C-alpha cells in the first residue's frame, strides 16, 4: 500500500512510530477555492464549502491572510520546479483587471443601433472596434490571464496537492491559531484528534481553550470529508449526547481485538491462550470447565462474592446505569461487586501485559516473569500506551489500564490479588504451581493520616463560610453535603448512592439500662457490599427537607412521591445562572442523582475557596484547607466523634471498618496527653533552676 492509497477504516489504528512533519500542506480544497476566486465566483460560498475550518469568511483578516498564504505556497511550489514564470502568474490577482464584458454590446446590437445593416461585415467590425477597442482588449487580457492561471492550478494540483493521513501533524492542515489550542490539549496528530473525538463523544472539545461547538463541528466535518485517506472514521456515537446513547451503541465503539482493551473486549490469540501452557495440570484432573487462561480468569471472578440483591436493585433503579445486552455471555461483567471489580482490574492488567507486551500465556508464567511484572507496575511503559486518566470509561478507545506508576501500597495489593488468583487455579488443579509465592512485595505502611482532618477552628470557619455563599442549587447542595458527610462519616460513594427512601424513622423503647430513644436511620451499602445502618441527626434530615424542596420535591422524606429520589441531585437552575451553557437546555429530573466525581470536584473547589478566604487570617490553616479533599470529611467525623466521647466500637460500626484497629487511629487522647505532659515538663525545667 502506498502512502496516498486509502486505508481500511478503523477506530483504533496503532500509533505511528515516526514524528510527523509540521510543515503546513496544500489539500484539494485549497485548489478548489482558488479556482473559484480566479474565476470570480462567489468567494463566501466557496470559502464555506472548502475552507470554513480556517474561520469565518466575514473575518477579513483571516480570509486575506489565508489567500495570501495559498498564493505564496503555489508560487514556492512552482519555483521548486524552476517554473518561475508560473510562480509570477499565480501571484497575480485577475480581479484587479477590470472586466467590461457586461457593458459591451454584441456586434448585431451595435449594427442595428448604428444603422449599418447595408455595410459589409468588415466595415461593421471596423466601426465596432473603433468604438469599443480598449474595452475589448481589457476583456481579452483578463480572460487570457484567468485561463493561464487555471492551467497553472491544474498543473500544481497534480504535483503538490496531498490527502490528509492519520499520522500527519494537525499543524500540517489546520489554521495555526487552531493548532495552538489543540496542541495545548496534547492533540498533535490527526490520529490523536480522531481518537479524542471518538473517545470522548459529543462534547469532545469541552475543556479545550477557544474551541467551541461551532469550531468543533467544522473539525468533525473536515475529518469526515477526508476519512477515506485518513483511514479513521468518526463514530456515530459522537453525534448524540452520552446520556441518550444505548449500551449497545457504546459497546460497538471499541471492537473486540488483541490489544490494550478491557477484559470483556480482549481476544486471546490461539498461540498464547494457555491451552498448552507450560505449567498446566492435566485437563482430566481439572476441577473446573475452563480449558484456557481467559476462561480460568472468568471462573475465578465468579467464585468471588457478587453484588448483593440490594445493590442489584439499586443499579436497576438508577437511570444513569448502563446495562449490557443480556444475550451477551459476558454481560455479568457489568454488574460486579466492589470486590470483584478490584480483582478484575488486577487480572485484566496482568493479562494485557502478559499477552500484548510479554508475549507469554498466564499458565506459562515463571517466578522471574512475575517479578518483571511487579517492576512494570512501578513504571508502566511506554506510558502513552498503558496510562490514561481515571475518568475515561471502558467504552472509550482512550481507556487505559493504568493512570501511572503504582505506589508501593497499590503494588502490594496487585501482587496479593494475583497470588490469590493463582492459588485458586492451583487448588482447582488447573495449574501445577503458583509462581507468585516467591515474589517479594514492597512494604506497605497503610494507615489513616490523622493530619487529613479539620481542626475545631477550621471546621468552624468552614461553617461560617458556607453562609456567605449565594443562594443557588449548587451551593444548597454543597451546604447539605458538608453537614451530611460530617454528621455521618460516610464514604463519598456511599453518600451519592443513597436515596431518600433509605431513611427510616425508628423508635426504640426504654430498657433497664437506658431511656427510650427515637430518630432517623439511613441504610447504606458499604465496602464489600456490606449493609449497615447509620443514625442521622434530626437537624440533618431537616436540612435535607429544605434541599428537597429547593429541587421542587416534597419536603417530607417519607412522602410516597420521594421514592427513588437520590439524596444528592443535579443542579436545577443552570438555565437561570448560565443560559449560555449547553446544559441549560437539558431537562433535569429532580429525582436523579449525581456521580461521585461531581460532588468530589465541587467539594475540592469549595475547600480551595475557603483557603483563599482564610489566607489573610490564618495562612497555615489556609494552606491545609487548600489540599483538603472529600475524604477529609470522613476523617474529621472520626476524629471529632472520639474527641466528643463516642465509644470506639460505635464509631467502628458507623464508619463500616472491618477491624477495630483501623478505627483506633482516630483516637488521639493518649497522644494529646503525652504532648501536654512533655510541654509541662519543658516549661518547668527549661531554665535548669
């Protein structure tokens, strides 16, 4: 295949190995536009047809600059072939030669008007030339110039016009101003641009400076026009809002293949699937049906505890959940428990590395192979092949199995899970041994950072700052979130999955040891899909009532109309606050919830704003607030609860800790007492007297 031949259309061609040239190139559109200009056709319609990607025709600065650049490139190309006369020709502007053709009479009209019917044709022509001589010469000169320029353009087009290719730099085809903004977003080639669009969807341009919906549309149009030579197609899923796409539409974006794709999309090559693995036990002795490594991984995942019935019911009720086609044999992979997801991630990473990079079946792994993978975890290279942002979903071609190098704690977890997987395969007589048993793991100093919580004075400042916020839906949500997370200590994932009908009013009668008590309780599904019940202060539920009312819902949490309502909802006043935003036209269901990242980002911004406000008063505390994240609310709940006298075992139950040792980290009474005693000792004895 030659470089200019059309390529097979694909969503995910491998990246080019050579650096593309940045010299701007001439394409067929440049020649088509200049032919229209030379012939005096409507320049605006021609621009919109061939060059609208460069900008609006109404911007005279852009159009003049672009036409001048095209003429200069034409002339430079002619000079490279020693056609200096042609170079001068293409630089000439035929429009500067006046065209009088519209003012000239025909010879017949002239003869009738002048009464020369009885004269000979020669005499008629002489009279005609005598009157219109200069004008006819001008007409002839302009026509000849246009004809010669069109011939020159035809010659140049065959010589230098190039089709866009996937490996070309965007600087070769786009306006320099546009290139600057795209490259600032790490988009340097045509391939990278197509991958960004296909991997992000309709609003792929969001977050790229100076690229709005109109420019984005023009870019997509240009790529679609040239998709045959580029060899990459813009998917139809990019034309529809993400929320309105059906699961099967997203499922088609990334094809099943042997490459860096999710486990459910991965195709095992026959020679590396482990059927004849070096350390396979005899198939007749195997205690499971799997006869290759891929099926063995799936069997291992199924052996882990799946999601609870409550979690399954929540996912079915969630309007935002994406469900796979039930006829798909791998559909169950879209509904895993938290434990299964964690195990799947590590098995997926190891499988991809083993097959794609190490070129070896899982059932042929040695101790040395496993040690190589452990080293790979500390530096997944090449990074552009293995690493990508966490928020890329698995339907996207931009998804990658890693975000970057794993910390020692994460490396330890990965090795532990893989060791467990191989132990299972040995126990089921699929393998004869576990190569991970001899792999040393980095020591993990896992503990809760008590410094990642707010002091009493910082917490007071946060509350005071809340009351200065303008009264709109996003701020009402952040205020409720701050108080709710502080009062409950819930993980962010637990909070955003909670619904109003998970609240219950409970009354407990008096007994011999205590008086009767009543109040609100919230049932949540926590880590490991374990269900637990959290007492909720009455004041927090009262604040929830106000928040529900602000969303246009019934303020009574127990009202039947609030069944299925998420505690944290989407903003409802975007149209009033930001009518320019595309989101302002969307219908918002007041019952629907938000994803954890939305609330996390809002809390992060809130703490940063608090930091700015505190800087003049207390720079040290302000610096701490600037680094605060959502999880600080959970740590603050733990620290403040114990400091207020809450029994350790009750806090353990509220936080959902499996071990009491984890909860004791929040206990600072002994450390506080020791610090006070040392300070007392120093004050008494520092002078030696």
